[in-house]
C-alpha cells in the first residue's frame, strides 16, 4: 500500500512541476534596449530634419550639435531607418525657441553669484502608425555657472550637457512613451 501511495505522490509532484513550468513559460518579460516600446512591424522609418534655431540669443553651433546628437541617439538606440522625406512612419521636428541667461543668487553688492542658463526646444512629433502618440511639446533644460566665469569659457560644456539632457527627454517622450 505504501508503494502505491508513494507512486501517487510522485505523480502529483510531477504534475505540479509540469504545471509550474507551463505557468512560467506563459509569463515572460520583454526588455529591449533598442527602441523601447516601438512596434517595428508598423514603424520602420524616421524623418528628422535639421534642428532650427529661432531663439533670440543664437549660438551658431547649437542647432547643428543638437541635430547630430538627436540623430545619433535614434540611430544607435533604435532599428529605425532614417528617411529623407516626411512621408516616414515617424516625424520629429525640433526648433530651439529659447536660449537665455538670468542672474541667480544676488549678493549684497547687487551682483549675481551664479548665472542660470535655460535652453528650450519645441518638438513636433508625428507617429503615423499610432497617431494617438503624436504631440507638440516644449522641453527645457537648465543649468547654472559661477558668475565669476565668462560665458565664452563655459558655454560649450554647459550646452553639451543641456543638449544631452534634451535629447534624452525627447527620446523618452517619443520612443519610450514616458
């Protein structure tokens, strides 16, 4: 009798293991470091014209640097092909609308100890495969530097960090849907 009971327990244990394995194989976590939540069966191409600069304060290399950073981000992190016309599956148009400096932390002598730098872009994003994801939004990055420094000495480094921040914001809003 004990032998039959042991065989029944073994059979139940085997069934439990098989059910557990089946349940685990039905659950899967999908993570893709390339392209976030893009459905590559429906979205294959991206049109991204050069960034335009409409800010009143113009730093000539800024628009080109941002264009290159955006294009590099999307070609490195997605499988999208860059299109030459706006009949692509996705369109991302970026315009620099504000590049400004403002005094911060005014001291006793009425001079600012720090200077705040603000960079704002307007983004038109069109997703033709999923129109509900399309948007027109503004993205801003700010930083500051010690006012004892000259802007010409720190501008390239500050703007490089701010462009990197804006590129991440745009990428997250368009590809990651954050």
